């Protein structure tokens, strides 16, 4: 849907839709929340520390949007149930889930402790599984919905020095495909998004070091931004993608072509 006004097109592709974004304080979570609000979505950001989302929520509200933040431990089924119950109580439904929570690991298999692997499983995999199990029944009652799981380009092409992280991101893609197949009959779309190297506060400080490697593996002369990935999430969330499910949207600066 678009409205023409004074020479500009004001887009409302997510008008009235309730979007829940895990790890709201992250650069991708914040970018997605702000873009979704501009498109008319009711935004629910979740995270371990609510105060870290205060600026995001206030910015959205000050610009005329609707947003709230809930404390959320994605590793806990009970926390998922509480957040979803609060969301439905406040807004009546949930249309879109963005499973954005995740951590990376710089360790290869032989260097990985049991605790390291358990942490990766808890945050990258268990959280996503809990989210699917708790959200899908709500979406079935609501006659449909869109789920976007944040995977990674590494889940497609690998990364030599971070095998556990690659494995987790590959599992996210596989779970997304399974869920897309199983729940398409309920008008629930499940897709994964696979970002390449994205400019974040951490990357900004290390970019001079990784720049030579990046230039060899990516065609563009610059890093991607969180907004580049958020735009992909908005597309998968909106009705323009109503026939898109089981997709793996790669946003990567052409690295995968090498």
C-alpha cells in the first residue's frame, strides 16, 4: 500500500502489523525496528536489558510510531511465553517474528569447551526453536504470519576459523526450511536471511585490519550496513512477499559468487 502526498510516496507496507524483534538493542535489531515503524508496524523489541532499548522505543514514539520493549531471555521457554502473552494482551496478535538473537564463536571445534558449545546452542538454536514452537500456534489462530530467522552467509559458504558458528547458522537455515514446509498450509511464511559482513561498532574498530581480506572476498569496496539487512527483513515481512517462503535471502556484497 502506498499513499501519494505532496510529490512523495509514503509507504505503509506493514501498516497495523505487530512485529516482535528479539535482541532489539543490537544494531540490526534497532535498524529493523526503526524501518518497520516507518512502514506502519507496531514494534515490540525484546532483550535481556529493557533499558538498552529505551532510545529505540522513544525515537519511534516521537516520530509517531507505536513501540514497546519487553525483558526477554530467549533461552527460556517460560520467558518466551511471558513475552508473547504480554504482546497479545497489549496488541491482540502477533503477525511477524524476527528471530534476531544470536552469538558468534571465534573458536574451532578442538578449542571449543562444552560450556562454549552449550552457550551457542542456547542462544543461536534453542531460542529460535522455542520461538517457533510458541509463536506458530498464535499465528495459526491469526490465520497466518511471517517469521524471519537471521542466519548468516557463513551458513552457506562456511568460515574456516569458526566451525561451531557456521554449524549453528546452517541449522537455522534448515529449521527455517522445515517450518516453511510444515506450516505453509496455515498461511505462515518462514524465511531465513543470510547477511554477509556488516558494519557494526565492533567491525568499525577492526575494519582496517580485515579490509584486505574483505576486498579479496567481496566485490563491493565497502562493508554492508545494518539497514541493508533490515530492508531485506522488511521485504520478507510484508505482503509483497506473500508467495515467498522457504527462501534464503542472501545480502552479502557478492561474496558467495566467488
